[in-house]
């Protein structure tokens, strides 16, 4: 299922950009020193095989953004790995 631009709204916050449909499906912030995109998704971390340095369960950690799963994207390869998880977050609502 393809999602049109009208389905997902972008909202700029102080420290991140929120992408939402009915609720937030992803928040994205950039860490300039490490050249990293930090993406928080509305995906249950228990349903994902966590990979050190790429995915992290942040349910019990105070972090900026919304969603219990955090991704750290540093390369095109990481971006490709993230696409299925982003799709799950968007389709899950």
C-alpha cells in the first residue's frame, strides 16, 4: 500500500520533526556531530530483532520524540535497513 503525501503530515518541533497520520508514526532528529539521523518509530521493540548501534528499545529511557523503537541512521545501508520498519510504523496505525 502506497501512502500519499496527504496521509502523512509533517510537524516541526523544537528538537525534532514529527510525522503523523492519526498519531505520530515517526519522529526524526539530526545529530550533527555524529552525522546521524535518530528516528523514533511506533513499532513494538519486542517484535524486532535489535541490532547493536542501529536499533534500540527506548521504552524505559527518557528521550526526545515519540515511539518505543529508536533507529540510528548513519549511511545509505542503514536507510535501506530502516525502510521496512518505517513502513510497519506507518501501516500500524
